[in-house]
C-alpha cells in the first residue's frame, strides 16, 4: 500500500496543483520504508523532553545458546559473581560478557538473568540500578550547584531528576523491591551512592 503526499517545490501551493505543475510534485512513500514509522504505531515519548526515538537494540532471534559457545552455565555464573564483587553493575556485567566472551544473552546460557543470579548468590545491589543512577546524577548536579549558585538551568534539571527519582521510588515500593518506608532525601543521598 502506498501513501501519496503533495510536496511544494519553490513556493506555496495555492488552490491545488493547477497553479503550476512545476511547483508541486506527487511523491509516493512506501509504508514499509524505514523513513517513517508504521501507520498505527505509537512511540513512547521521553518524560522530560520532546524526543520520541525509535532506536532499539536487535535481540538475537534464537533464545538458546549458540552452538559455537563452549562456556558452561557454571562458568558464566562464576564470572558474573567475580565482576559483581569488583563493583560492576548488572548492565556493565552484561556488556562485558557480550563484548569479551561472546555471550549475547545470559539467560540463554544460564536460564536466569544477571540480577537473578546475583540475588541467588546474595550479592545483588540493595537499590535497583536505574534508581541508583538517577540518585548518582542528582548528587552530581547538587554538587555542581554548590559551586555555581546562579546556574538556573541546572536548578531546573535537578527538579526534573528528583521528580523522576520520586516516581521510580513509588513504583519500586509498590512492587516491593524497596521497603515501604524508603524515602529519597537530598541531604542523605550522597551516602547512598558513596
């Protein structure tokens, strides 16, 4: 199925295309082309900006481990525990395993995701990673504002970051990933990310 669009070349289109044939051109766009999203797709916008990006990572089609991968599930779990004890986050562990060991998805090899393996071994982080990164960003912006008190844009950005923290904390409290009385306080936030 094709979609027809009229494009005006060199001026305004007044009263249809009868004004001048060289001023407007009919262009056909194939609906399957990558230049525009599918007709009924709804893209999720970002929270505090206008962006509606369509980019996403391509996941492997097969959900089982590739035949050329010779590493066992126990070795992968040992590697994950070793990297976690070094202080790496679950997403950093996944990137290292993907880039240097050829493990596209930990779940296809071990049957469990990185965070579940860390919980099983008792070394999971106490805060969820996305919440931790937002708190770390808020601490950095607050430290910047101590030195630059007139930076009004950073003050506004700090408000947006902290509202995202409160929203995410409410979600994690509701899903019991945080204790029900956990509360973000800017005065004690630097101790959480130290």
